[in-house]
C-alpha cells in the first residue's frame, strides 16, 4: 500500500510539474504577443523546426488560454499587410516607373542652332493632349512650337521665358497620370497670392525712397523751387523727358536677324535704285472684267500681285543678269525663277518664296501667295518655305507708300518695289486725262548689274503691266 501510494504521489507530482511548465509558457505567451512586432519573425513565423525550444514556444501559443495573444497577433498581421499594400500602391505612380516624360525643343533647321524661349502657352498643372503646343521658340526666321510628347499634366517647367535653348533641350516635365500635379497648382497660386498681399506696402516704401532721392537731386542742383522758371543755363542744354515715360523692350530674335541682314546688305552691296511709273488702266480693267469668273473657276481672287509676278518673270528672262548673283570671283547664273514675296507680319518681316514661278499661271500664283501669306501671319510658316529665292518683290503700296527705295534681300542681287495706285493727270493722245498710276523702283547691286540692264528690266515690267497681252504673244 505504501509503495502504491508513493507511485501515485510521484505521478501526481510529475503531472503538476508538467502543468506548471505549461502554465508558465501561457503567461509568457501574453508577453510574446505584446511584443509580437519585434519577435514575430523569431517565434511565430519560423515554422521550420530549428530546435525543441522553437516548437515549445509555438505550441504554447495554441494551447487553451492563449486566445487573447492570438487575437493581438492577428491584429499585427493585418496592420503589416495593409502597410505593405500601401507601399506597393505608392510605388506604382512614382517617376521611376516611367510616369514622367520630357518635352524637348524640336529640330529647328540646318542653319539655326538655337532659339529664344518666347512664351509658355500652358501653365504648370494644366492638362495637355499629345502633340499639343505648350511653348513657342523664336528663331532668327520663324517661330517653332514645342509640343507635348504624350497626353498628361504639366508638372513643371525647367526653363524660363527669355532663355536661349538649343535643339533637344528639355523645356518641361509632363506627368502622364497627373497624380499629385493638378492639386499642387492651386496651392501654389494661393501661396503666391498670400505672399503678394503683404508685398505692395514694402514695394511702395522702396519705390518712395528712390523717388525721394530723384526729386531731391534736382532740388540740390537747382536753387529755385520747381514752380519757378528754369535758370538761363538750361536754354543751351537739351530738356529730356523723364525716364518714367519710357519703356524698354528687348528685341525679338526675328527683329535682330532682320536688322543684321539689312545692315550687312548695306555694307556689302553697291546699291543703286532706278524708278519708273506704270499706267495701271489695262491691268485694272482686266481684273474688273474677269474677277467673278476667276473666283468661280479657281476659288481665289485675282489680284495685282500675280500680274507683277508674271511681269517680273518675263523681265528676268529678258535680263538674266538681274537673276544672277556674285559668289567670290564668279557670277552664278540661275536658270530658274524663284520669286520671294515680302510679307509684313506683327512679329516682323518674312519673305516666303514662290518656287518655279516661271512655270505657273495666274491662278497658281495667287493660290500660292495667299497660302504663304496666311501661314506667315499665323506664324506657322516653315524655314524651307522661306529658303532660297532669286528675286524679291516688295509691295509697300498696300500700306499707302507712294515712293521708296527698297533694300536688297541677301544673297540676291535686286529687289522690285511696288507702291500705291494714285490717279494723276497724264497726257494720252495729246490730251490730259486722269490715269491710275503707280511708281515702281528697282534697287540692284551695281557691282553686277549696270544701269542699262536695270532700266531695261523696269521698262519690261512697265510694258507687260500696261499691256498684259504681251504675255500671250511673248513680245
């Protein structure tokens, strides 16, 4: 009996010890669950057996009484998963995934290396479509558009207006998705408005001080008050207007180019101008008789410019030296007639070219001139449409010019100037009658063209315009 009792007590002690060991891990399990964020990889997620201790710790968590620890563990797992998802969703719209694209300056032509960033057509935060112009580059000859490579939202401009840029230079950054760009623009505007509100008092104070100095300096120089008459010494000195009444505006690249070319022409050519006058009666009658039929058949109005272009073609064929040019010690004779037409635009003077004018009829010439003039005024004319040209016609009569001496367009050798039509008394058949008359002028390079050829050239222009039937008979 005593031996059996001892065995039961031993068995009970052993079970109590086992249960005691089981209770301790349960208590420790709560501690583990509290710090599960720090020990989750070492105690929970390591399912591969690395030893009895790891198995014991894992088994303790699933024993009865550990539901609280497991609930906390699940909360930590859910928070970890949600953070991982948020990180992935944020990385999907970053610039590293190709969301941002660059808008660069396009190729501007073989003879143009750089241009000036004239103006921005869009603002940061604005939506743009693919191939939509966002900025304009002003070159020596034409204005070129910088387009958006893809649809999206303008994130920022990396260049400023007035900067000199080359082909391939980055102008703006476009966000294809537009996430986080559009809301930023209003915030920037608000900040700019908030910053601009307190600025006027500071600026007014700063502006008042220089004005006080400027006003004080004349008071120091002149002993008399401003209301009194000026001293006698000012009679010999020029009285200049105040600087506040002047405006300083930088020249555009097109205006700079025109100024440079005209001055080079004046310095290079031995320019001389000869004049004549043309009776416009027959050409005006031809236009009046056939203008309706001409529009109905060709879809374009019959103007005077086509008649002068045809007359210039005939004169150049009779005097080929006017169509030639000096190249070093040689003379280059051109066997083609490309006539440049000077067109005045709001941005400056451009000279598009009517190519192979000797092969065109009146309708083709009028259509080509109208198309080039429209492109020039819209600013969409290309460099190729202005390159070359063997002779130039400038019509100052559309602005009311009565007489002028045009300047040669390099590297050509001559230019024809047209003027306004004015009714003047002329002797016709021994009688004085009113006639619509126009002065014409030919400026030519006297190094190449003699006065004889120049006068014959203008006489041919006069004969063809006064009697257009000569063109049909080639006489």
